[in-house]
């Protein structure tokens, strides 16, 4: 179906503001605080945590923009590695209110794929359906997310902020099922050491199933980070709503969502030559870039004598491919 309005960060925030209208701010903040405490627990859950519309509306307003931006970052990297690939079908596993589906609809806005959102919380699915009405077409289906889940075949499967909620056995089964059903799998988790560990485990299973890593890694070999010494993660800038400021305090109009991800595919891709894995350090006359490349971890120091490359390095962001393509240098 042709979208009536675009699936963008701005349109998502507007839709969320509309569903929060009439919900007392204190009640919304209390719901978010309770749900954050629940989600930060260490016990995986096999039952919906979002109990009713108030819970769902408050938590969606709080978390959907951040999830959207994180998934958008992962999809941007996938599209850079496979610029001519366009998914026609998409399954959003554990999608809840559909943040990842909004990001997918935005990424391929000229021809959004047919999307199926699967989740076990009916109130989340109902709100997701309401938010997406007139923006993109999707089927919202209640399913238990776990070892027994059978996925429809799809070009793209996304699994965002779901693995932490599952037992290890269910995680293993879900990744295996995604690999069976999809041509491309994008998995996003919080940018924490344990989130990175879940991503690495999923990455290994996808490679074992015959997938090629499209992003963020510039290769499909073993991660060069020594376990327990560091973790690979990235950052997405998120505009803060009044609800964010009320719950978290502070006055900044934005926050940075830290996330870890893997995008893996069954078709030819051109991964980044290397990836900027830390925020670039800009110093007088030079830029220090921490990189992950096919040969492992390294650092590139770019100075003024590098000419156009120096200007590109000053504009480089955490998560970018490096070095830029020749035509990009010629544009400067």
C-alpha cells in the first residue's frame, strides 16, 4: 500500500504524542519507572510485561524513539553494504508496538516491504496497529516468542531488544529459525557488555548457518575483541520527549542510545573496508580513529597533510565506514 505519511522519527513522535494525550503525566512516568525496573531484571520472562494500554502507551513513548534510531542505524549499515537490495517481505520478531517496523518502512520508503509484527503482548500489538495506521501496511499477530515459534519465509527478519527477555535455549532456537526463514537477519541489543555477548553468539550462529556478515563487521571472521576486555557497540542520537526528561531528569533535548547489532545475509554484499568503533578523537591538526578491519583492531591517525581525507576524518562519526570512497573525497 502507498504510505499516506512517511515513517520517520518526526512522524513517530507525533503519533506517540497523540496516544499519550489524556494520560496523566505522573501515571505515565510511574508506569515507565516500573517497567524499566522489570526489564532491567536478570530473569527472562515468558509472559507479557506490558499489561494494558496505559503501560503500553507510556513505555512506547519512552522507548520507541530509541529503538527506532538504533534499528535505523543498523539498517543504514546494511543498505550501505547492499545498496541495490530491497526486501519485499519483513517479519518483526518480538516487535511489540513496531519500532523496528517503522525503521524498515523508512529505510525503504519508496516501496516498504509487507511487514508482519509478532509479539506476545496483545495491548502492544493493538497500539502498534493504531500508530502505524496510514503510515505503512502491516499484519499484527500474537505469537509466543520462543523455541516453538515458526516464522514465515521473509526477505528480512528483525529481532530488536528481544534476546535478553529469552532463555538461552529460546535465544538459540529463535536465531536458528530466523536463519532458516530469512535472506537477511538484523539483530539489535542494548550496547552493554552482556548485549554484545548476545550479539556475538547470534553472529556465530548465523555464520554457521551460511550467512555473511554485512555490518558492522568488515569481515565474517572471529571478532578480534578479547572476551571480557571490551565490547563492540555504537550510539544513536535520540530527541528527548517531556516524558524522557521527567523520568530521567536533566534538561538536555537529546540522549544517546547505545546499541550493539549484527546484520547478516545470504546474498552478495560489500562490507565496510573498516569500521570506526569509537567516537573519533579530534585534536589540533589531527583525528584519531579507532578501527576494526579485516586484519583486526587498529588506529588510523589522519592529519592535515592528508588533505581531503583529513576533512572527511573530522566529519567521521562513530559507526561509520572508513576510509571514504574516492568519489566522496572528490566531492570535498
